């Protein structure tokens, strides 16, 4: 899947979230890293991706001057190979009990073996039960200096105010049609795919601000059209009425043509 192949690995690869990225990089540069972050926003806009990049970057042994991970050190390599002992990801949708949170709290007590920090990424954190939130509260309030928590959710309103008050909150916005179209154009060039600009524009509109959805649709269109994606193929595959249809309807109305 293209959305997995082209998942951003460094901050500069992130599309459409410039304010969030700049703030996180400045926090790392100025050594003002909070103990807890909450990334919230609609699906497919980069919340979990930015959490992973943040975790990778703060543990990088040789970051660049603008705070990008080097991708060469032992910490970066272990992260890229998905065997880092300093970064834990928990899916709260399927691990939402008190016991799951207690296991996480027990892990927090163990200091990092490599790098400066242990980072805990909890995805869909709003799915935690009330009891699990309460079990998590004390650890989130006063964690060890080496422990950092990054919570991600699509439904901020379901999270307890006591949790919200202990986090730095970042609201991820929907990605604009122009940003999505440019991103798809870049991928098309890398994949040797010819795509009409208007075709990519329709895909970007259909994605409704979610870059992951746009890449999934683009993947689907490659399967349908091969390496030449046209506007007509896109509207046919996505069941979209093109502009010409509306122009014809207006013309018929002006001509008082009821038969067409």
C-alpha cells in the first residue's frame, strides 16, 4: 500500500501540518520537551506518524541541526526495524482495561537501555475505560524524567478533563486539497505514473482532508488504470459527477428542454 510505503520518516516529510511540526522541532531544539502530548484531529492527517517521528527524533544520537533524526545511529536503526526497546505503542481500542494500563505503568519504572527517553504512544486513547483512565492519571501527572507520553485521538471530547489538563494539546487540521494534490504528484513521479492534474484534484477532494484516504484512493486508481491515470477514469471509478454534467443540466433548463 502506498500510504505505508510513503509514510513520513522525518518531520520534513510531513504534509500539511507545518505549525505542529515547527512547534515540536523548536521544543526539541530548546530542550523544552513536555512529559505528555495529546495529538487530536480527524483520521489520516498524521497524528500517529508525528508521534513516531517525535519518539524517534528525541532518542536519535546524532540529530541534524534542524532536529531531524539521522537514520544512521543505533537508536534510529532499531526504530526503523521495529525492535526499539525505548518506544512502546499501545492501541487503546483493544487494550483498554485497567490491567493493560497497570502493565504499562510497570514498564514505565524501567529506565531506557539506549537513548535518553522511553516514549509511550497510546493510539485512540479515548477508548480507555473510566477505570483505566484513573489508573493512568497518577503516572501521567508525575512520570519519571525519562518517560514521555504521546496520546492520539480522533475524539478529544471523550477524554477526561483531568487528562487534558496534564497534556500539551496539538490540534491537527484537515490537509488542504492543494497539499494533497502536490503530494500525489510527487509520488506519481517516483512511481513512474502519469496522472492528469484534474484527476489528482478529484482524488484530493474525495479524500476530505485525509492524506491516508487520498493515498488509498490513488492506489485503487493505479490498480484500475495502470500507470496512466486520467480524469475520466477517476470520475468513473469514484462515481463522481463531472462538471460537464452540471453544465448540460443548466443548458437544458435554460432551453426549457424537458425531454433530455
